[in-house]
């Protein structure tokens, strides 16, 4: 939230569905990773649980980094709707 000249501006009022889904995927990856870490601590001879934990945490980190740069990277979003809206506002 920013205040200027008796006006309040909100940086982000709402999230779009892509950000919500990505956040849910990050949370699910971290939760599965933590569950498998706890299982691995009880069964130290089962290295598959440790491997799954490492993969789940690395997937969550990858998703966080991809969400930070939506117009570049492996998974990209189209900027056509933004350009169309800006053209419409510019009339």
C-alpha cells in the first residue's frame, strides 16, 4: 500500500488464477516434501523418501523462480491481453 497526496494505492488488489494455481502447486510440493522427509527420518534405510523430498523441494524452488519472471523462462505467459488493454486505454 502506498500513500500519496491523500490517496491510497494498493500494489496488488487481486491475484489472477495462474498465480493462485502456481501458489497451490508450490504449497503442495513443499507439503509432500516435508511428509517424505519425516518418513525418511523414521526409515533411514529408505533413500527413495529422501530423494522424493529433494525433488519436491527443488520443484517448489523452481516454481517460485518461474513465478517471479512470467514473460521469460521455460513456462511463459502471453503479453497479448496486456497489450490489448493498454491499446484500449490509450484511445
